[in-house]
């Protein structure tokens, strides 16, 4: 996770460049209107221009570009032989689809396979735009095999947004911040849209040949998420805004707009929870241990996100301790979490135990048993299979972790062309959805890194399809 203040300053400075107000008179139709400026939205806009759309408008209701992507770790799941095979990793679109079904249950098989088949192409396209990836392929948290790549260095998802924000401007897309897409109606084969200027409260209308909804999910909409899962009340934070101090635009606006137009929604009850707003530091599996408040293991740390969340929910305190040591790679969140007290640093096991209010012999016994399992690569207690290191080299890094709302897996149902499906069958002509606004793809849980894959593959697809349709209408 990335420091919010750093992200905010960088994103605001970049986003205000070239900002324009709405013209008072009604303009000619836009070829493609994109709602949202996260990974999916910026990708869609750039691809639409590359595919020949001459007028592309991006609307962002918030003051900054990036959406949730700017706070993401940047883990991107790809089926990429040229990246995986040199590291001895066997993978395929079929393997990914089967693993997605294993943890997600009722998945959209054609769409998951489509994402897998086009993941390498999306990663290659990002490199052409200027994204620099680390050469390491790793198993992300919630993943079942090493297939994730991430931006080099420690910028995480912010690197994607920086590159794509620059790219859409180079391509001549128009980006309007603090402009919320408020309404859509069909009119003579075009979309009439109403936009609310969230800075001054004024409203404006315009016309577009095609519309792409890429404005995120509904993690920040407490009423909407409680409608589908009453456990997830206002007391539960989100991973994008754990202290509630920052703007969070994931309020389900695109889903609500599509619903009014008769779109089919799917998987709305599937809301992904993640323990990452407190003591956890790592974005990869195999280098940390999860303990109850009493100092005992209770789960396979390499299990799917859903399995770990369910196990935490079953604990009386609904919280866990997380421990790693000096050898793990921690990224930029370390300094921030040490400063705000979410993570602590101890030079000895005894000092760590005192901080946790656990008897030192209990913690010593737990770690000794875990380290023995690592050495033998066999976990008789919970079946863990990903062991990158023992946890025994001081200093130790530890903290309490609770669940946060991370990702809404439900949303607008689309086909593999990202066209929005209608209730009762067929599609809504000229309307597309991408990224977290789309839903019903992964079932009840998703593989680590697949949400970013969905953003880029669906963004590319929606942008290309929308541009082609707009050009046909000229």
C-alpha cells in the first residue's frame, strides 16, 4: 500500500494539467465517454484513441485521477510463458481458469478464460506505454501459483496511473476532474448524459456515441454493501481508505446507472474482505505467520483471501497477529506503518511477546513448530505449501490485523466484448463496462492479482469495441 499524502500530491499536480471546464453550449457528440479515471478507465480511453476514436472524454467525480488503482500494490496476474518459463513455472489459461473456479465456485468461465488469454498482451501493452515491471514472477496473496508481476521499485499501482495519465494526455483525450456522470438516456442512437460538477454544483449535458462505465465498485457505499452482506457495516474500514480520511469514490455509481437502464447485475453478494489495514506488510505469500491473540496459528497463510477472511471471522476477537522478520521484502508501507503504530519492531522474541501480551514460551513454541514445517516443507497443521523463509532473524516486525473491505466482486454483467447485458437477454447497445464496475466474473473469491488483470484486459477490450462502434456510426 502507498502513502496517501504522497499519492494525493502527485496525482493532483498531474491531473490539473490541461483541466478544462465544460463549454456552455452543447458540443458535438463524443465518440467515447469514459466514466472513471482508474486503471480500467484510463486504459479504455487510451485504447479507444489508439483504435481511431477522435474525441474521447474521461469524467472523474473526484479531485484526483487513479481511483483505487493508485493505492494498489500493483500485483498483476499474467499467463506469460516468456516470463514464467525461465523461472520454471508452468501455467496456462486453462490452469488459471480451473484455479479461479476452485476458489470462486460459480465463475464466468468464458470471461475468466478471456482474461487469462489476453493477460500477457495487456502486460506487453503496458510496457509499450512506459510501465517498467520487475523481472520477478511471484505468488500473490490469494493466488495459487506464481504468476504475478508488479511495477519495479516501490510505486505499486501508482506507477500504472502515472504512466497512463501521461499517455491519455499525449493521445489528446480530455479529462475532467470533479465531474460526476449522473444520468444516461438513449436518444436517436446516441447517449445523452448529464454531468454534475461536484465543485460548484452545476449540471451540464452532452452527447456520446458510446459510453464505458469504469468507475469502480461499491466498497465505500456502506448502505449498498450492507444490503448484500449485513456483516459489513460502517464500522468496517476499506483497504483504500482505512482511516476514513480521504476521498473514496467507490460508491457504486456506474452500477446504479446501469441498473436504471435495465442492465443485468451479477454476484452482488460477493464482497471480498482482506486483512491489510493494520499489521500486515507483505504483498506475497510465504514469509509471514498469522496467529490468534493467544499466539497460536489458526490458518494456512497461503490460502485464498476468502478462506483467510472466514477464518478471521471465526475468531472471538475477529483479529490476528501478523509476524515477519528481517529477511522479507516489505515495500513502502513499512515506514508508514511503523510511524503510525500499526506495525512494531522488536529486537528479540521476548520483547515481541510482551508487546502482544503473550507468554514468551507460547510464542517461541509456535514459531519453532512453524520454522520446522518450513525446513521440512510440510505443514501438518494447516497444509501450507508456500514456504519462502523461516521467521527467526531479528528484528521482528509484527502488528494486529483486522478485516477491511477490499473489493466488490459483484457488478454489471458483460460479455467478453465488455458489452453490458440486459435483464432478459441481449445487450444494451453502445454501453460497456470494465474493471470493478463489472461483476459476476470471479464468483465468491478471486485469485490474487486478477482484479488488475480485469482492469487492463477489460479496459483494452471496452476501449477498442467502443471506438469501433463509434466509427461505424459516423
